[in-house]
């Protein structure tokens, strides 16, 4: 949606009042010049939900994959070849979807299919509206230390597990702020949800899946020490959808860039996630 502002000119005329003093009379005249300023404004109308792929069976669990960043937000940019996080995350999300669909046991949706910008609330908001059973946000960050490498899984906590987790959460939570304009502040009631009993249970399930994902990923890819971390990521704040943020590696590390930019590397990540998802839902089914 475009909003156009027309700027007209005002003429000022001085007229004497009855006391002989001068007062100003304002009148608008047809502008001699017309200026237009157009700016794109994000529509407040809710957009359609993402497409669901897989069997046409609503009894099967739904996994929503969220490729981090997109559009005018490239995310991290690697010093090794200029690889952009938004491209890496989308390619990984697509690979995970393909691997999950091979099982025939889950339905899958992507928050973005292409190079689109989504505010953080829309990402987990879509998962909530679709009643997703699991939400996985895919990222590939950068680190100050170029030697930092390997995968990390984050789950929600109002208190960060360490300074690095806090730094990462602070940076990712600012993805909605572009040129000083906060694009995600419209729904304060959602972004400030208190952790009630429902969310506590959701956080427990999220933590269980995080451990499972790390277990399944360890044979396939580098995993960092202290690999399950906690921070207050906005994108993980759906109170009723188990959610994790999977940092698949660091674009500041040359080996990680080579791994994540390759088809073989993405397939290993995808197999890790698909295996964890299958075990997760099998356990949930058995526990009923």
C-alpha cells in the first residue's frame, strides 16, 4: 500500500484590524507547485496463511519452518564470499521441508517461500493461527570470533543463559526496526505475553525437542559446546506452540559457510531436523 502526501503552499496576507494593528490572515491557495511523497506502508490487514504441503489429513501434526530474515533484511553477511543469511536460511528450510515430506507423517508450511520481509510477530503469529504443533526458526548468525562454529539450539527464557545468547536475542529482536521505525510494535499485547501455565508447558516441550534435535544433529554436523541455550527471542514467544530457534552455523566462519552453502551440508541439516521431528511426535503420540 502506498500513502501519498500532497504538499500545498499557504499564502499569508497582512490586513489592518480596527485598532490599526496588523493581523495575519491565512488562506490556502491552489498550489503553484505540487509535491508528492510516496512511501510504502505495511498493510494492517492480515495476509493469507502460508501454504501447507503434505498429506491432506488434518490429524497429522503440522510443522512450521521459519526461514530467518528476508527482503530488505539480509541478516548476517559472510566475509567469505558475501553469502547472506536470508538466502542460506531459505535454502535450508526448503531442504528440511523436502526431507519431512518424504516421511508422509507430517504436514509442513514455510513462513516465507521467497525473498519476503516478515515482522517477527507475523512469523510466530502464522504458526499460532494455523494451530501448528511445532515451530522451528532457522538462522545462520555471525560471531565476533571467526573461530566460532557449529550449530546451537535456543529456546525461550526471560533470562539469557549467557552474554552471547543475550547479544544474539537483542540483535534478532531488532529485525523489525528499519531506519529507526519499529514495524512490529503494533501488537504490544502479543509481544508482552506473560509466561502463564500454558506457556510454561510449551517451554518444557520446546526444551525437550531442543535436546532431541541436538542429539540427532550431532552425527551429521558440527555442534557447539554448551549447545542448548536460552534467551528472550520474540519469535519464540507463542504461548501455545512449542518453538525453537536453530542456529545452523556461523557465516563468520569459513568452514561453516562452506558447509551451509553446499547441497550436501543442507541435506545433513535437513536429515537431522527430520529425524528429530519424527521421534518427537512419536513420543508425544505414545504419551497420550
